């Protein structure tokens, strides 16, 4: 399988006065095309820092990142923006919806900033996919938390990304709603989308093909869960990196 994400020796150092904070410390991570990966770890372990670097929202202090075979270090800002826009959809814990726009308009919004106007025809398809066909004209305040997150997922899908990066997408949702959001992620994954999802919910994290554990900016464990899901006959491997 080809690597959608191939990151080596990723290090992210934040400076606070004289103090250096290693948010990421020599992280190697590879995500294959069509894979569903979850990332868990304690507060402050570097999960958001990792997603931000993988999604080119932030640049690493050191290390290399290839996205769909393209080396990102050294790319100019405008090329990085294009690479991000064409390949990656983001989902966050706070849904970041525009309160005065309907569900449909929120999902359409990224099209304003892309050249993929043809995708306007996809909006109804996406509304169905995220199960909001009958909520499309509602404003965010007229929607439940789970529905708002579905709008945010729809918005992440409108540019036909190859990868979705989600940072605690169920952090504001109750357990039943969280489960349904993960069901949607699995469905999207079955459609071929590559997913990297950060979560504090171990039960949900274990629905992925692979689960990475971060601690103090380092990957301390990678569990292969594919056989648990019955997707192939690999044995569960516990690999301490
Ligand atoms: N802009 C910043 N400046 C300085 N330090 C930062 C900055 N952003 C993050 N950090 C530090 O980097 C480390 C990793 O932070 P990060 O937000 O990635 O953790 P996290 O695993 O996402 O935590 P949480 O579970 O609370 O979301 C922490 O020690 C944090 O304090
Ligand atoms: Mg975080």
C-alpha cells in the first residue's frame, strides 16, 4: 500500500522564554492510503502538535514530512496552502461553524477558497452521506452537537480530500453521539478515505486499524488492530517503539 503520510524524525520545539518545550520529539509515523489511524495519549503529550504538523498547519522544527509522495519541507507557503487544501480536511472538537449560515452553507464554505466549483453538485451527496439531508436549511443553533459535528465533517469533505485529520472530534459529545460519529468515520473509511483521529476515548480509538500512543512528544506504542476488526488475519501486534 502506498504511504499517504510518511513522516520521519518530526520534532517540534516551542520556546517559552528560555525554556524549550519538545511538543514532538523524533516522531516517525506512516499512514497508508485508506488506513484509519487513531492517536491517544495524556494531556499535553503532543497529539495536537502532531496533527497540526501532519496537516501543514504548522511546520516542524526538524524532520521530514511527505504527503502523497511530496516532500513538504522547503515548500513555499502558497504551495503548502494548495497541498493542504487539495489533500486534507480538518475536523476539530469545537465545530467552528459560522452561526449565521445554514448547514448547507457551512458545508459549501470552503468552495469559496478553492477552484473546485464543480463540487457544488456534490453538496446534496455530502448532506446525505453525513445524514443531514433533512437538516440542510437549519442554522447551527438549531442543531444538536452531533449534527453540528456532522456539518463540520461535511465541510471537511467538500473539497474531496484524501485525508481527514480530526482532533478530539467527539470531545464535546455524549457517548452515544460519539459512537455515531465514529460509525460515520468508519463509513467514510470504507469509501476509501484515510483518517487520522485523536481521541481520549479508548473504546473508540480501538475501532481504528492502528492505534498510536503518544507520551511526552514521543510515540511509545503502536497497536495493530486490523484483525480485531476482522479486516484481515494479521495477529494483534504490540510494538514498542
Ligand atoms: N504555542 C505553544 N507554545 C508553547 N508551548 C506549546 C504551544 N502549543 C503546545 N505547547 C506545549 O506542547 C506540548 C504538547 O501540546 P499539545 O497541545 O500538542 O498536547 P495534546 O496532547 O494535544 O494535549 P490535550 O490532550 O490537552 O489536547 C504541551 O506541553 C504544550 O504545553
Ligand atoms: Mg490537543
